[in-house]
């Protein structure tokens, strides 16, 4: 196997969807493997260790949320959920279980490939790169310095922690509950007002137009996404 080619496991019980995904991904030089059920996907993931998993939410044996939970017990590889369900409840359940992104059917190959590209960035850029750069924003993790257009931005410790977590999930969605628990602790999972206030303050400091955010994008009812340039 060519080590330069990334491998993607496609998990869907519909043959037409698997074929569509396979064609779109192989056209971009990705290697693909397929599974038609949740248990099969878990077995393949354990043995083959793919670089990314595209997982349908409705499977014949296990719900995609449960598959995600089981996968997260032994791997942190990016998981993109596919589903015909588009409710906030379903999205939050999948993301809280450990999924990195959620794509609603029907979708085009262009959007799929874009989501795949940003999913690679989920692997904690702060751990692999000393400085994260995205558009006019740079974050120096070693020195805890944030710059906007080369001008240092003064953030409170809480604002810095929020930005750090968003960077660590850059391109993917992180739910309100995830942010609250990672910044303030488990007991603060429902304190949405506190999160909204701090996000608003952070936007005023790093967004060109805080009223129309360019970097910190709201996913209504779900959470936030740090947009990748």
C-alpha cells in the first residue's frame, strides 16, 4: 500500500451511497474500504486502522451514535457522520459521542471532499505545530500569544482556552456542552449564557466584523466551528 495515500472506511448499508462515496474519494487518490453494518465497521477499524471513517447514522445492527462511542474507546481518528436526519438533537448526539462532523443527505461530492479535507485538521494542531496560522489569525501555543494581522491580541485566560479548543477541532463542529465542560468543567455543561458571553467577547477581539463572524461560525442549536481558510 502506498504510504502517502490516506485510507477511508465507508460505512453505509446502501450500495448506491457506498459507490458514490468510493468514486468521489478514489478520484482524489484516497484508498477506500467498505462496511455495511456497525459491528463490521468496528472490526475493520480495529484491524485496518483507517485514517478517517465516513459513517451512516442508520445502520441495520447498531445506531451510528453507538458505533461512534465504541470506536472512540480505541481510536481518535476523524469520524464524519452521514444521515438523512437533520434535527439538532441528532447532530448533538452524534457530536457528543465523539464524531468530528455531520453531513446531511443529500449532499454533493464537492461538499463531501471539503469536509474530508478539514477533518484531517482535527488531529490537534497545537500538539504538532508550535504556531497555528489561519488567515490573519495566529496562535503561538508555546508562548500563549494570539495575533491578528501581526498585532498581539489580549485575551482573558477563558477566551484563550475557548480559542485553543476551537483550534484543536479546527474545521469541525464542537458542541456547546463540549466547550463548556472542557473550559469550565463537567458541572457547567448547561451554562449556555456564560459560553455565549465569552464567545461574543472573543469575537469582538479577533473578528473583522463581530456582527458577521468570519472565523468563529455558529452552528445553530449545536455549537461552533472554527472556519479554515
